[in-house]
């Protein structure tokens, strides 16, 4: 039995209007938009010169036993530190002043004091200084790049003793910032 009708054997059927080309264009547009967002994110994440990563964080994490030992040494010594930043905004510098007290509250003298200071806003711009002893305290001048929260990490050595501490110091428009000890160990 043969089917006869109005269909021509050589005629092709056209797809109905809106059959899939618009969906294909939509999917391609979404893929291209996603690629643009990813490229923008990568650019923003890698081009910020002020963003910083903690130096040697992986090696320090592996040596965490040393952190625990240093905290025990800090507790055994019973020392405490006070730190302040006195800014000279016109010159773009600040004087870091550190006072170190022993267990009885007497100033610790004749120590070697190293400090690392940086603004939390620009943690990649770290300043490392040696502080000199001056009238019972230790001081050094450091460049200041921004107001706000500054982290000061101290390593104090005297004879065979080593003491570490950290301070968070808020620098506002007044020109003087003082901060409390955070009690974290540094290397």
C-alpha cells in the first residue's frame, strides 16, 4: 500500500520558528559572561599591590611546636611589653616606642629588640627595624603609609632569653597610637 498525499519527496521541512537557535545563543552568552567574570576576578585578586600573604606561613605552620615552646618561654620569663607609635604626618614617619618590663615590673635593659610593623590595610608593606635603647625604652623611626590598624611584632633577646609579642595599634588623626598586647608568637 502506498501513501499518497500533498508532500513532495524533494521538499525539506523548515524547523518551526524559535526552535533552538535562540537557546544556543543564550547558552553561549552565559558562558561568555561567566568567562568575563572569572577573568575580572583573577585580575582583581592578583593586581592589588597592597594585599599581602603571611610570609612563610606553611613552614611556620609545620613548625608549630616552636610556637608552643616560645609561648612557654614567654610565660616562664614573665616579661610584658608596651608599644606606641607617635606619628609625624608631615614627614610621613612614626616613632615606634617599646617599653619592656620583667616579672617584677622593672624595665628590661640591654636587650636586642627587633620589630616588624605593618598596616593591616597594606600588609604587603612591612617594615623591619632594630630598636635602640633610649631612656629606659627602645625606639626606632619607621615610615607610615596609612592610618588605621597597625600590627607590631617584637622579638626581644637578652643573653640566652628570647621573648616575643605582638601589638595592634590604632593610628588615627591624633598622631599617637597605643595598643595592647595580643600574645601571639612570631618567628
